[in-house]
DNA sequence: CGATCTGTTGATATCCTTCAATTTTGGTGG
DNA sequence: CCACCAAAATTGAAGGATATCAACAGATCG
């Protein structure tokens, strides 16, 4: 389900296609969401903790992250946002952000008006389901990070996040064969993994010396993905890239049918 | 917004009332969800990693937790589930659980059929919004746990989780004045916080010796909540207990109006 | 009322941090 | 295109927070 046909499509469509076959109509609805792009440079705050959330948006290019600033001045990165990621779809329900979002590399995002979200949910049950799937995937990634921070050593943590980023980029059609652009500094990785930048460096050295990865000029290549996954204890299960259960698919078809019926009536 | 009137209500209604004033009709719709209770003893698995998710459910009594088992045999607890918590509302979209759920103390849950969820979303926009709010709160708690594991020391972690549990129980009408039932062992706390049980013990000793808490016979009392919150760097902001932004409330009223109009037509 | 969890305490080990110095890389203006 | 500056990466040494091991005391439950 990963890669292939989606490669040509927008990252959003490619990503959601991992969940479920989308019709051409569905795909164009999704692509329409990405119409109004805005560009930002690196290290620009898109949202700030305490302020009210910006409109929902999709990442179309580049990379950003959610983070929290601690009283002592250090950071904790919470998640990375890559093309195809949907952010804060229901954010308008909250009065204040509980964390901030900042771009890492130059990034483009497309705002999604509140009404568009409501419309998708009311009139496109299949896409709505895909959005929920996406939200559940995001939650699963947060849980996986908790597992990393709680129970994996430094090597496992670094290995795991590298695997995750590569798999995510394979899923959104943005990677070239186990190699991805990785615009993160070692300090960024440390802030994401609860490690010091120095220690991240030593772990990366170790991976390089054992021919597991190369990482230079912001380009990461996994030379030995099985080994890296083994060090991480990585399974891609939590990304739920395997498609929908049959009865869920049937249920969605049923909902679509009901909706068509309703529309004919008046 | 916390406590008071909700105390008499079901935990679910009490919890969602922190987000938005609910009508009597809304409350009875929610209470109807809790109709079919099932009882479980302590340490009973409600869901198992790899198996297909059970129907969505609400916790009505007791306590459970989500967790992952590591290859070496140790556990990482991911979140605690307490009365009023909604679980896996859209779970039927996934083919396999990526973690397990186990009861901690004897627990009662009420299954929510898939159709009930769809119905809420289509016909009760206000309740649907409350469900989203609840989901966003859950996500925020996961992020906060990441912050704890990544950037807080042992004392901060323990302090933080205690504060969180107390605030959550205040929000669902289950606490008595800074005191709550805490059916967790020190090993459980360690598994949740990425600490050894031994170290959790030492931290608790420290809190007791400094008259910050008492914890005996599974009853936790915060003697000095400000101090504990200070040690934790705890703010309740991320729980979003402060109510809806005005324009979101207006928007929900608008949606309800549209819906009523639609219903009159045929 | 004995068996088994749970909690408590001390001693030792380890992984990771912090600090500090140096090199390398990357970006920017002349 | 080169010189220069700031940011990032690298390396070594020393210290600290927490894990692990082990033994015992207390609580809980059939």
C-alpha cells in the first residue's frame, strides 16, 4: 500500500490512501483543501502556546514541529509535522494552544476553514473517516514516543525516531528508497528524545561506524534498515498503514448510500 | 467550572460540562450512552495489542490503563482511564490495537455501538464537539506525558502525574477536596513514568517527609498542592477546563439551527 | 493465618549529562 | 569567489541521577 501510485499525488492524498482506496472525486476534494498555500521560512512560529489556535491547516512542503518550552529554558519537541499532516482540525474548539508549533525548514501550509471541515464530516463520510484515521495515527505516534522516552535507551530512541520518519515519508510519497531529507540538527533530535545533543552525536557516530546509516548534508540514508529497526524495537504496526478492516469499509459505503438517498429526497 | 453541580451527575456529563454548558436533553443523551454497563475485576484485559479493537466504550467506575509490553518483558503505561473517559470512539476504523488496555481496580464500562457515535456526530453537533474536545484533551495529556518523560526529573514526574490525576478527578466530580482514591502500586507509577519502583518509593518518601502528600491504603491526599504543582511545573492549562471560546459556541448554535431547519423540511 | 504481593532501605553500578575545548560546516557580505 | 562569522558537530573528562540487586518488613487476600 505504500509508495507506488501515490508518489505522483499530493502528500495528503498519498498519506490517506494508506488507509483506504480513495476515488478520483475524493482525491480532488482533498487537493482542493491544499489550494491556498502560504510560505514560511525556517524557524518561524506557526502557533504559540497560550494564544488562540490558528485555523486548521495541512502541511504541503517542508517540516515543522510541535514543542513546549520549559521554565528553565529548554525545549521538548512533541512531534514532527511533515507534508500530508493535518493539524488542529478542531482547534477552534479550544481557547488556547497548550504548545507551540515552529517550522524547522522552509515550509508551506494550506489553511482549512472551519466550514470546510464541517462539510467534509457531513457530506464525505469516507474522507471524514480518513481524517479520523489520521488523527488516530497521530495519537499512536505520541504513545510510541512515550514508550521511547520511558523504556528505550539512547540508541533505541534515536533508531526509533529515524525509522518512524522514514516510514512516514514512504507513506506520503516523499522518500527515495530508505533515504530522506532530514533538516534536523542533533540538538533538535535531543530535544525530541529527552537526550543531550552530545549524546545524540555519540549515538549517531555509533550508527555510522557500524554501517547502519549515513547522515550528511541533511540527507539520511538507512543502510541497514533491519538492524536499525531491531535496535529500536520498531514495528510499523502503530502507523496503521495496512488499510481498513472490511466491515469498516462496508459501513462507510452504507453511510455514503444513506447520504445519497437523503440528497435525492428534496 | 470544576466540581459543584456536576458532582451529582454522571462522570461523563460532569467531565464534558467543563467544556460547555450542556442542556438537560444533552445530558440524558449522554447518560443513555452509559446504560449497558459491564463489570470487570482488577487486572482484566479489556483490549489486547494486535487484536481488533473492542466497541467504543465509556468508563463509568473504577480505573484502567493503556499500556505496551516491551520485548524484554517490562511495561510502559501510556495513560490512565478514569470514569467519564471515552475510549476508542472510532476504533472500528483500525484493524488492530497498537497497545493493550487493562483494568487496575474493579471497573465498569459501557459499550457504545458504532451507530450511536455516528448518530451523535450527525444529529448532536454540540455533543459531537464535546467528544472532540475530550479527544483533544486526551491528546494533550499524552503530550504532557512526553514532556514529563523527556524533561522532568523523577520528583517532577511523580508530582506531575499526581496533580493530573487529582485535577481530572475534580473535573469528573470524583474527588473529595484534594483527596482521591489511587489504586496504583508504586510499580504501576514507575511503569507509567519511566522510573523504577524503588525510585518512585524514594520520591514518595520525600514528599511525605516534607508534608506535601499523604498516601496510605490507596488514598492520596495533597497536603500542599501549590508546592506539588511547583515541583511538577504543573499548569492545568493543557486540560482545557476553561470552557469554549465564544465564537466556537456561536458556531455550534448555528450548526444546531441548520440541523433543526433540515428536520422541519421533510 | 500462611502465601504472596507491596513497600522500604542500603550498597553498588551505569547510562547519560554537563562542561569545555576544538573542528567542521554553512551562510553571508564584500 | 573568498573571507569571515555563527551555528553545528565532535571529542574528552568528570559528575550526577537513577537503575539494579538484594534483603527484609508490612500489608493484603484467599
